[in-house]
C-alpha cells in the first residue's frame, strides 16, 4: 500500500496544481471570517479535486481538509489537506503558494507532499525513506549558529489584535540571525527548511493542514520539528518550530527568553485599547 498511497497523493497534488495555474489569471475572492482570511474559487475547486482522487482510490479513508473540515468517515487512515496554502499570495498573484497533502495511519504521518505548481517543485517524504525534491534527495543545512542563520516565519489571522506579541518575537530573532523572511505560505516555509534554503522556521496559530506534510518532510530531511516548548510536535497545537536541528536549541531558547516581554507588550496594548474605548 505505501506505493499506492504515494501515487494517489502525487496524483491529487498535481490535480490541485493544475487548478491553481488555471485559476491564477481569473481570481474570485471571498472573505471568510475577517478581512485578512481569504478564500478563492481555486481553494474550493482544488480541494474538491484532491478529495475526488483520494476517495476514488480509498473510499473509506478519513479526510481532514481546510475548507470542508473533517469527513464523517472514522478510519485508521486519514488524509490531511491544505488545497491552497498561501491563498493571500495567490489572490494577489504573488508567486508563493502550494498544495499540501499528508497521509497518516493511526495518527502517525507516513507520507507527505508539498507541490508548488508555478515553480514545478514537488517536495515529498515517506516515513523512514528520506525526503526529496522532484525525485532527488534533499537535506537540511549544516548551519550551526543562530547568528549565521536565515529564518522564516508568518503571522496568524489574529495578528492585528496581538501584533505586539508576535512582533516581539520577530524583533528578537531579527537581532539574533542574518535575516528573517515572511513569505506567506507555511507549507513552503517548512519545505525550504528541508532543502536547506532556510535554517529554521517558527510560527504561531497554524492548523494541522498547514504543517502535517511539511513536518514529515523536514524530519525525513534530517531536521527537527517540535512544539515551541521543545516537546514532541502536536500538529493541532499551533506552536511549531522546525530547524536543521543544529540551531534548534538556540531557537527554543530565544523563544523562551522573549515570551515574558511579548506577554508584557500584549497586556500593555490591551490596557491602552480598554482605556481608549
């Protein structure tokens, strides 16, 4: 079955990628819960295409997808899908978006694919078999100091309400590393750690579909992925750190050191908001 899982996942990812490219020149935007959280027809169409491919091959498997939520199937086999990661980028024609698909058996990731159709890059990993980019093995970087690192991050949808909290961590890392990038597609951020384009990544508020495939790809590329307190990654926790392994402890230490100041700044902002109301 592992070969069939991989074949179906790649077929589903390519189907979504074709829709991304087709829809890129004629985008229709819908706002979900607020002015920041966007949805496009490409999100809906690519998710439907992925689910159709999977269910045709495995009709009893469970699915957790960003737009349609969890399927009614109860199964040891689950697919976790982000049909279009980087929707805001896509909506503006900014070339940084992808599809992310992970397959889990009894809660453990077995295969993951992140496909960037625009750049024709397919990042894949099978548990215990390493990670690949377009079929060629990839590995994390060998950078061993935070000061020499290039990092990536993103901001959650509540960033306006908690801006001082999140910016505090950005500022802390900006002072500790060579550079911080904010590209707007968490799955690709993880893939870039895996192929050594960046050395580390942190982000608050991500969902399971944002990280399930990417976490496995980083692991299989020789990196390390945990929660921000260093505990084993919970893809539902929304506090991820992924690195080449060599700078992981330094990133965790920086997060821990910065947290009290971030909480203080957020509390101060809340007091100012209440005073102004």
